[in-house]
C-alpha cells in the first residue's frame, strides 16, 4: 500500500476504468469535461454520523499519479476474449504522455459528514475523473469506517465523564497487510496508541503493549515469568494475569512485584468475565497496598461492551484495548460509498433509480452552526456565494431531500456557517496542506468536531437524525429533472 501511494500507480483502479477510457479515446470523448462526486447513503454501526478519514493518503497517491513504463508494459500484455491485445498502441502511447489535470474539492479529514452529502467532488477530463474513483473509495470507505468505530469506542470509554485511553490492538486481526491504514484511522478516531510497531514507525503513532500468554507459558511458573518481565521492563511493568487461573494470576503479579522491588504499573485482563475480574482485581490490589495499579481490559471489546461495563456493571477499567471489532469495523464491514456522474459536457446529470436518485450538478455543503454547535447541513450548488466571512450573506431556504410534503427551513442572513468541501487540487497540483498534516493535528480536528456534535447524535442506541436539506433552487431543479426523465427517459 505504501508503494502504491508513493509511486502514484494509476493501476489502482478497476479494469473498466481503462476499457471505458479507451472507448472514449476512440470516440474522442475522453477529454470532455465531467464532474463526479462521492457520497454514502447510510451511516455505519446504526450510528448518527461518519468521521471522514483518508483524504491525505488519497492526495498523496494523486500527487504522484502517472503511467510509467512498467504499468504500460503490463497493459500491453493484456488480452481480450479473442486472444488479441486488449489495449491499442495509440491509446497506450496517449497514456504515456498524460499528466493528471483534475480539480478536487473534498471534506478535510477529521470532519463529520452525513448521508447523501458530497465528500469529494472531482472535475476535469472525462477519463481522468473516472480514474480517481476506485482509489478514493477504497481509501475513504475503509478509513472512515474505522475512524468512526474508534470514535464511538472512545466516546463509550468516557461515558461516565472520566476520560480513559483506548488503544488499538488489532494488527493480528486486520484484513490489510501490515494493518497500517487501520492503525492510522483508529488514531484519527481518538485512539491513544497502537500495538502495531510498523504503524508506529510509519505514522509516528505511540506504540503500546504488554506481554502475551506465550511469555508466561515459556517459564516454569507464573511468578518467575512475571519477575523476568519486570526486571527487563521496570518502566513498562504491566502484566497479564489470566493465562491459567486469573485470581491466582493477580496474586502472582503482586508477589512478583514485591520480590523484584519493581512497582507494578498495571494488569491486563484478556479473558473471562471482564466486569467480575475488574472488581476482584481492584480489591486484591487495593488490599495489597497497590492502588497505583491500573486495570486494562482487552478481548473483543467494542463500544457496547465498554459502555455496559462502565455504566451498568461498575467495571471502571483505567484503559481499554480494542482489536478485532475495531480494525475490521466488525458490525458494519463496508461503508458503501459511491461515485456518481453529476455533470458531463456542460449538461447536468442525474441517476434515477428506486432509493438511489442522485442530486444533479456539482455541489457543496453549507454547515449551519448555533453557538458553535453543528445545527444542520444544506447541500448547495457549487460556487454559490452564500457564505461571507463565516456568515450567511443572504437567507437560505432548505427542503428535506426526501420529504414529499416539501417542508422547508429558512436560515436567516447572518447565520453562522461554513462550507464543508474545500479545494485541495487544481489542474493536478495540490494546493492544500491536507496531505502534510500530522496525524496528531488530524486527531485534534476530529476531537474538536465531535465536541461540536450534540450527544443526541452520538448515542449508541437510537441516535437522533441530523438535519440535511437541499437548497431550494437545487431541490426544484432535481424535481424538474425527475419529471423530465419520466417524460423523455433521459437523465438530464
């Protein structure tokens, strides 16, 4: 994955992006101007929001995008069903000399987004816009899912008002070589560190870890294993007491600490009834005069289990380590973000299908604020001059996207607002710093944005639905195009 981003390999695409490009090239439609946008239709995990992630990596790929000799050689060897070369020589020669010439507007990483809103808008030569689809969706869909899952887990870990670290421990369960982007996304979502040393090196994420059961099993008895670890890591004196008998294991950590003189810093419980063993472990450590010992919980944790332990069972663990259910986005393994044509050769385009009707033309999103808190979004036509110095310059009328009764909201001139999508690339050249921001900066942005989203939208069960509307002119335009389609059968 790292090589793909750093070399800008253009074969990070589906085959049909190249076959369509050749057909357009042959028909002289390849350079027709087009705008396509990505969005998603449903928030994941039954939740109320999505945390955007992955733009920096997509821009790194786009910045380096080019067809090199190796890629062209590979394409020249592909055969069609007749055994003939799939791609023509003149088309491959055309690719050799092409530079990326697209313009990109996108939602920054760490921003909160909602269904049907554009998260990226790409315009430029027809064939090049299409070549952006697979890479963007592959990166955005997966990283946004994991960042959102992490944010939900972090929120659950402080549901009683106490801020607790959440660590990402998923490298062995991730579905990606190296689990690098999973660790990256989890950190954006609020995780304090990762067990993945490679991700720590590559992204400068703090690395955290203790020991495995295999370490304990490599010694004649538990006490000797714990003493050996304490002697080697007095500054990371966190032990794993549940290899055999958890109660006796906790007692053995106390013995090992006393016999080595190394102050025990923590104990990680990785099996059994986590709530029960928290209370028993806390009792034993307090009775031993070791109130400083932190209790760490792992073992298939997610936001639901953490919230239940804290609020319903009083298991006030000091640290949580989430693995499988975090890095695999376990309960919603695919976001389903899509990339749709919005404008072609100067004509607005709309897809009309049951439950999947799109919004025509290039768009942006105006986010409304109330005392700094997010107060609803309005999808507007791109380039609209609604916002001046963070305020609405004129009143803005918004209709619910799917409301047949045409109920409307009116946002008064002077309302506090800001546009979600910002220009990040012009004519193939990056003009923003999004791909240079450190993960720590992006994590802070995400944290600040999540604070601006009311808790009603972040609760785990039956979250409130965030208000998303269409600017009145765009709403009427969409309705008219739908009516025209039913008359003519053309989506324009």
